C-alpha cells in the first residue's frame, strides 16, 4: 500500500470515528474539521494530497455524504457492515450512560440504634434539612435538564424549520424555472409550427402559381407551334405550285424535243456520212429523252407516295426536299449531256445500268469524320499534327486534341495503334475459309446504312430544347419531360428532364425563371448525352514496349515544353484511347528517346533530340566486359536427353520473366574480387560526370560492388545503376560513384537473368514481386534450363539478357527446383500458387476514407457494383485483352469442365455487332449434359446473364494468373436514402452511367458481413466541376417530388 493510500485510510477512519462518537446528528463539516485538529494535532492534509478543499478530499474517499443547506455543510458517514456495528455499540453506550446519570441510587436499609433522644432529634432535624436541600438540588437539576432539553428541542426545531424552508424555497424555484422553460419551449414549438405552416402555405401558393404559369406557357407554345405549322404549310403549298410549274415546263420541253427527234430521223440518213456532228446531237437528244422519261416516272410515282398531300407535315417536307434534289440533278444532267461532259456528282446517274465502282482511296479521297467510313479510319492522321507553341504545359493539356486530315507522308513515322483483337469465331459467326484472303481495312467499303448516332449540329447551342426533341424523335423515344422544383428559399428553381430511362438535372445550378431553367437543363442533357455516347470503354494497352515508347516519343516531339507527369495518364488516354501501361515509368527511364526532368513541384516528360546517338546497349556490354561462359552440356550428353541442370543462388527477383541468380561454382571468384575491391578503396577517384552504360563502383553495406549506369539525370545529379553481380537496380548520386579500374572488369558479370517457364502471364502481376522475393531470394536452387545453346545464341547469347525495344529480355528460360528436401519441390508451381493465394481480395477503405472507384452496374434495387481504380483492375483488363488474342476453339468448355468450381471466360454478344469478354462464374452446376444455357455471374462487372455453352471458354488452361485472381466487383448500398424505385432508378443510372468515375466513403458496415453503406460523390456535368454527394441529391429529389405530389393531389 502506498503512502497516499495510507493517509486516505487514516483520514477516513478518524473522520468516521468523530462522526459516529463525537456529536449528535446533524453534524457540520466545520465541527468535524475542528475536532479532527484537536484529536490528531494537525488540520486535514488536503493540500498535501493535491485537493482544493477538505470536502474534495473527503469526497474522494467515497465514504461520506454531504448536504448543503444555505452556507452550512452537513456530513454523514456512509453505512457499511463494520461501521453499523460500531455505531450501534456507541449508541448503546450513550443511552446507557444517560439513563444511569438520571437514575437514583437504591436506598440503603435503615439501621435503628438506641441513641439518646436529644441526639435523635438533632440528627432527625439534620436529616430533614439534608433531604430538603437534596430535594431542592434535584429540583434545580431537573429544571436545568428540562431547560437544556427545551433549548435542544428548540434548536432542533429551528434547524428543521430552516431546512424545510430552504427545501421548500429550492423546490419552488426549481418548479418556477421548469414552468418558465416549458412555457418557452411551448412558445418556440408553436412558433416553429406556425413557421412551417406558413412555409407550406407559401409552397402551395407558389406551386399553384407555377402550375398556372406552366399551363399558360404550354398554351402559348401550342399556339406558336400551330402558327408555325400553318406558316410552313403555306410555304410548302407555294413550293408545290412552283414545282408543278417546273413540271409543266419540262413537259413542254419534252414535247419540243420529240418534234425535233422526228425531224432528225428524216434528215439524218441523208447527211450522216457528211456531218458526224449530228450523231453527237442524236446522243444528246437520247439523253434528253431519258430525262423526259424520268420526269414522267416521277409524275407517276408522286401521287402514290402522297407527294401532294399537305396533311402530313413531316412527310411533305421530306418529299419536297427529295423532289427538289431530283429536279436539280435532272437539270444538271441535261446541261452536262449538252456540253459533252459528265459530272462527279452525277456519277450514280450516268452509271445507272452498271454496278457501283470502288472509290479510289488515297490523298485525294475526302476524309469524313462522322460518316459510315469513320469506323475504318486509323488514328494515324491524328498523330501528325504540327508543332504548337503554347504559353504553358497546363494550357496545352487543357486543349482538346483536334484531329486533322493531313495524309501520312513517307517521312513521318506513324504511331503504332493498338489493333482491336478479333475474338475467335463462334458457331454463330463462322470463320472464313483457309484460302480466303482477308481484305485490307483501308480498301474496305462499308455498306450504306443509316447512322446509329444522332449528329448534334450548331443548333444544339442556339436551341437546345428543339435539338433534344429531335434527338428523342431520332431515337424513337418519348418527348422530353421537364419538371420544375423550387429551392428551400422559394426564390429560385431547379429543373430536370427525362430522356428515355435517364433523368438529367441542372443541379447544383439554380435559375430565377422557367424558360432559362429549361434551356440550360436541355443544354446540360445534350452535353451529357454527347459525353456518354462518345465515351467508349478504354481499351487495355496491348502495345509492345517498343511500340509504346515509339508512339509516346512521336507525340512528345510535338510538345517542346513537355508533358507534366501527373497529367500524363489523362493526356495519354485522351490521345491514344487506351490505358497507360503500369510500368511506363521504367520504360521511360530506360529509354534513350525520352528524358525526365524534375521541376519544383512536378515531373516533366520531354522528347530527346532525334539527332542524338542511340547506343546499342547489348553490343556495348560485350565489348567492355567479357561474357560469362555458361556450363552448357556437350552435344553427346545432350543427345541422350539429359537436361541442363545448373546449381544456382538466387540474388534478386524483378518479375517472373527476370529472376537473377549466380552459378554456385563461380561464387569464390566473386568473393576474391570483392576482397580486392575493398583494398582498392583508398586509391579511388570520384566521378563528376558519369556516362551511360559505363562501369563504376559503389559502396554498400556488404562492401564495394560493380554497377552499370543505365540512365543519368544531370539536373538532379543522380543516375540509375544496375548491379551486374546481383541483378537489382538502385538510384545513386554522382558523388557516390567511383571509377572502376580495368583490372576489376576482367571478371565477367556474375548475375544471370532467367525467365520462369509457364509463368509469363504473371510478369505484370502487381503482387508477384513480393512473393518472388519471399520464396526465391537468397535460396540455393537447381535450375533446369529448357533453352538450348543454339536457341540461346539465336536470342542474343547474353547471360544478362539483351536490350530489346528499350527493355531487358532474358535469353534463358527454365524451371527451378528445391532439392534440399527428400522430394524435389517444383518452385515454379509453388510460386504460381503462392501468388494466387497472396493476392488480396479488393476491399473498401473503412473509417470514411476516400475510395476512387468505377461504377460498373446499378441493379433494380438501387445497389451499386463498383470497381476499385487500382493496379489490380488494370492488370485484369490488360490480361483479358491478351487472353482474347490467344484463345481459340480448343479452349471451349465441356460438360465436365462446368462441374468444377472455377472461373470461366465468357464472350458476351448481348450488344449487336460487339463482342465483350468477361470472367464469369456459374451460379449452379449443370444437372445433365443436355443443358446448353447457363446463368453466369460476371465477377468483374456484377451482372448476371444467361450464356450459351458455345460462348464459354476455359480460363485456367490459357491464363493461370487471370484464373486465380480474386473477383473485383464490389456491391455496396447508398447510405441514408429512401428506397430507389421507379423514376429515381432511371435518374440514378443517368447520373452514374457504366464506367463512370466516382468517390466512395464507407459510412457503415465496414469489417462486417453486411452490405457496406456508402456515400457516393461524383462530378457534375462539366469535367471541371466539383464533386457532389449523390446521397444528398437523392434525398433532395425525394423531398421535392413529395412536395410536388402533394400539390398535384390537392
């Protein structure tokens, strides 16, 4: 027990004893403190223990109760088993003492003696006098006791009266305060209710006013439309009359030509041999006769197609336009025939009896950006733009890239474009014959068909309401339905428009009048529709590393000031229409065509001068250091089907395509070299200007090591170096490099680059390197080399790999085994299984942290399926694109394959003319072999589709990395919103279309089995708009809709 606790115990016991035995209750705290000082000899030590007052110290002991009446504090001891026993004993002692003091002594028996009478009289008188005096004393004592008791009772009554008065006063004050507070609360509630009623009344009045105003506006619009229709009908009647007059003119002209033909028929035989010009005139007249026949045919067809029926305004306008074009073409045809020339525009008429010819494609061919042939245009033309000098890089990135129609010349190097991967032919779309040659894309003439997209012209900005109406007519949708809502202040309005199944709103913009709100909402809806229709899901970058660097270099040459690093991904996706490779930074750093420069706050990518020399790294490597001789088996042993088994020590792992190891037989040579290097340290020479591909020395914790400089950043005075004896890469400053004397370059580079057999698909796996370092780094293994010596020499013959397209490629491929146990362990299989097991399942960050996602799907209940925007998503999409290129008929599933609980590869043909590929999982196993259609859940999309067995392929046999990757689709639910049904579901889907970007914050359900409740934040209509909360918008929509519904019911 500590000294503090001892002091507490002593104080508690002393005060409790004073309360119990000292005074009669009630006992004041002041009296107890006074008695404590007299008994103990010192005051209560409350300051020594850190308390402001003695009452605070006694309250801290939790053994006493305190009551305050006015300025007097009364104290009582809390009851306990021991204290009750002691108190009862003390009370008994007090009561016994008081009774004993008041009781008289028992009278002694009298003793009669024989005495003298005089003495007896004297003694009797004395006794009487003593008795009387004693009686007087007892009476005085009794009177004093009675006075004391009366005084005590009087004091107690006074104290009780005071306490009762104080309690009554306190209760009265409390009751008065409560009554006042209740009155104020009732008054406030009454005022709030009155305010709400006033607001409701104003809302109803405003709604009635706007309703009447809408009716008036509709009537006015109907009147204007009626007037416009009548005006158009009059104009069309006038045009029809004009056309009738032209027809009569053509008739008279045809009759005159017939008379002229008859005369020529009589005269022509006589002068045909002398005047050949008449033969030409005869041809012209024949052409005119053909024109006359066409006019007659037009006359006959016109009544059948309702040409002269002005009742249908739309049909009349189309027929009039078509007829006027026919007249123009006819007139032009006659003129051309009379001049003896043919027109390019009339090519279809002059060749009426022949099949259409293929147009010549080349520099003279017109470029139609929006025509039917636009789908066959390559993006090469968009890359050949002139140099544009801008004020800053940010201004240049904000400008939209405008493609030009400049043809590709021979001197320009076109950007390699990711060619769409053609999926394997399914039974529904059989493949072409083997000997049939596929036509070239450039000469393919698409069939003429009606455009599938509505072209928004310049009228979209002048009259967006009419443009949106025309769009609905083009798409066979219902007319746009506008709805007006008022804000909370009833001063401004918000408008929304329903187009098909989507609802577009002008929120958060607000307007003061209804026409402006309708116009702006229609304009926003048009911009959103254009964005959605133009937005295509970005393809995965399937370019090789060389194609990527070359295309990026060609584009960067047009930007002298470079591209800011944090804007590179957005700019690249807009320019090339596919994702940026995940390892772009390594490719750029290792490339000699592009350089990186660090600004104060950002990184800038710049294209190097094309005139600068490009070193051949592979050849340069062989000249400066001897090549490592590998322990190849001789041809005799290899002919007996013996394998190349090398004992190796794993030093580093970059990926499954780059595993660095050393031959165990050569380790002693490297140890001797390291020992000599450590002795060479005093004679070192520092490097001030390192050169790429040169060899240098650096000091690390293990000692001195040889490195090769891969790239140099002169501005930051740093360089990336490759440890030629270990295989890893690190960044060093210039001052850390030391020149390597030639005698230390006699030993070849000891690190050997290997590729792991059958694990090529794991090369870009975002979680592969951690597993490789854990399972392989620092291990002694036996590598069974599957590459022959001949193949090794054909691939480049370099143990450290060759630089191909600015990226290192291993020349050796093998299988690794761990032979330290009784049974050999196949490390390739171990690594593949470990990568699949250690790939984390996608999870949303808890505690209301931001989660960048892509909206994949919204089901009928309003739940969202999202995809986290991270390296996992990029890897899966890139792997799907690569798998489509390798898949074939042999990979189709069978009945036995569907009985296993494994992911499958599904070809979705739900969209006509488009094949989309997904990873899927069967919801139930097939019951018999005759089943052909199955319910497949897309694990990376969230949808459930019925799929025919002919569109299902085995995934594990073609891409093991993709088959073992966990599903990416996450299902979430909006937090604190009403049920999303009916129109609200359409509005939600219109606000968040598939593949749209959003931010999620988990509000409830993180770390549990229930569905996460989230808040969703998306940008507005404009790309530069701020994020808005979808949950709040839905709540406001429901509030406005319920208020409007109440108005309509009344």
